[in-house]
C-alpha cells in the first residue's frame, strides 16, 4: 500500500471511489465505473486522481488473485485507460495546493523560526530548498556532501517523486541550509536527517500540522493567518513550492527554467531533455541564496531582487 499507514492510504479511496463503487460487487466493476470515479477529478486534481487510479488497480488486482473477479483490470493504465484519459504528465502539471502569499512569506518564516523541534527544522529546510515534503522526510546523511555543499537524491528513492528512469537530482546547499543541517542532532543508529522522536521518519502529517498550528496562533493574535489568496484555505507544505515559483517569476529576473529546475520539474520536450547536460547547479545556488534572503527580510520591503545569473 505504498508504504503509507492504512488509514492514510485509503483516504482518497473513501472520498472518491466508495461513493460510486462501494455498493457494487468487485466482479461487476468495469471500465465505465472506473471512469465515473476518475473523470470528474482527472483534470482538476490530477495528482490525486492518478494516485487513486493506482490504488484501484492494486485493489482490483488483489481481488482477481483472490478469485473474487475475473478478466482484465479496468483500472489498468497501459492498453486500457491510456486510450480514454490524457496522460497525467500532460494534463496540468502539479496539483494546486493552498500556497503562502508573497506578502505573508517573511511573517510566516519569522513565526516558523521561533519554533523548535525536528518538524520545524524539516519545514524550514523544505522552504529553503523548495523541494517536496517526502524528499525531506526521508532525506539521509549519506545523500549529503557537506564538503561540496550538495544534496543528491537518487532516482526511485522513497517519496522523492523521481522516476527510476530519471537522473539524480542535486540540490545546492546555501549557507542558510548548511547552518541548519550542521546544527541538527543525529540519531544513533539512523541515517535519517530529520527523524521522529520515537524513531523513524517524520509522519507525512507533521509538517502540515505545524503549518496549521502557526496559522491558528496568528489568528488568535489578531492576524489574518496564512491562507491561499484564491481559495482562502489554510496553507500546506506543498504550497511553499508555489510561493517560491511566484517569487522567482514576479520578483526576480531569474530564467524561468532555473526555478523549474529547482522544483525538479522536467524541462522542455523529450528531445530537449535528452540533450540537457547540466542541472545549472551553481546558478541555482545563487538563486536559492536570494530566496533565503527574501524569507528573512521585512515584509514591507519593496526593492526588486535582481538576479546575478
């Protein structure tokens, strides 16, 4: 079940699939039934829909092995749903998550900086690097070269979202990131950089809960909290990546592809990707240092950050 606790694994199944398929016998579920579940969210919640499709595929495969159904799996992608649904990679990129607004970023960073604990350190590191929460949660010291100031994540590493056919992803470690890492306590017998008090990796809910706690504290203090500008929803960890992209696009002169590389997005078409021979590591190092300065500066400042790329 993808390494997630059972109750977390089935959240999307309960929300989207059970209302449509819960009353049916598994032997009666066909392609049109699966499409009835997936089509309403395929274009708007592509990441969630694709994960749900994979879960349905696993469930129905299991039912077939156990003898509860026969015939082709209607949730299979290749040679099946691929003919009637657009590829997840081409629908619209990453799903839109409630994102921090630019005006709130320094204020949120200041509030986060007062928090102690491994969860707060992990969230600060995620914001500084603009990487995914899963990549941070399972980050290991063996991936970090403190001398070269580079963090390298290999293809297929757990929760990294790096495909096994993709190349490794390198993250330049700025001075702010290095200071954070070198101050971290290490857990005996564990290679994890950010670890839970009881051992093992941090829960995938830890960072989100911390963001809600900071939001609630700001509201109690008379502030407006930290919400997405369009939806009004409380911000989530993944939304810090969107905030980084907005900053890079609207407040700097950095090339679009430079921030895309920082987000580990694939650039261009397959031909362009095949000829890409560099990940512009040092240019990204300069950009990420500017990002760290923005986070720590006063929210009233209005001077445009010019790139030196």
